[in-house]
C-alpha cells in the first residue's frame, strides 16, 4: 500500500500482545525504545498507540531477534529500525507471514521426523552388521571344514602311496641287500 494507513486495521497494544504472545508491558517497552530509535508509531489524540500491520511485523521481528542468545534488546531494535524502509505492508501480506510459533512447530516436526529416520537407520545398520557377522562365521567355519577335509585327504593319499610303494618293491633277502 502506498502510505494510506486508513485502509489498514489499527491494533491496540492489547491486541498486539495477544497476536505476538507477549505481555502488554513488553509491547509498551518495545514501542518506547522504537520511538527513541526514530521509528514512528501512530498515536491518537489521547496519546494511545495504534499499531498497523507493519508495526506488528516490526515488533515480531524484535521478539524473534531477542530470543537469540547473542542479541540484546537494543541491538535488535537498532537492527529492525535500520532495515525498516518505512514501506507499509498490506493486511493480506501480514496474514501470509507465519508466526514464530508455526515455524518452531514445523522445525520440531522436521526434527522428530529426522530423529525417527536416524533411529530406523541405526536399527537397519545393527541388523546388517549382525547378518555380516553371521555370514563371516559361516564362511570361516566352512573354510576350516574344507581345510580339515583337504588335509585328511592328502594324508590318506600320502599313506596310500607309501603303502603302494612298499608293496611294489621286490623283497630282498637280507644278504642280497648290498647287491
């Protein structure tokens, strides 16, 4: 919208506190600090603040930034004021914006899905490892049995050849042994 603030809904501090899920006093404190930083918030003839859609978005940005451990309230307000170009946002655009809670819920859902997938992968890996160990044991056992059988067969063949060799030699009498 182009500077026409009459068509936008004006929210009271109480309505904004319900929308953002923060205390009314926090809205008042943020508003005072925003005004000190040069941000304009509409006031009626009695001095009561009225918040337009763009103001609600600015306050939401501040609450999101202050939840970061490395961001102080003053730094958050300065960051929001410096990035605010004074462009008014329509009510339709405001409704499109997802709340922090919705984003958090989506992230938690994705994190749970990832955890479930990770657990499934761990179970699959355990089963696969067990199958590999069983296969290795089977192969080792079969190789040992094969080697044992092969050695027995070689011994039998050697003994048989030895027996055949002794039976084929002509028997000499002991006195003909040196001839």
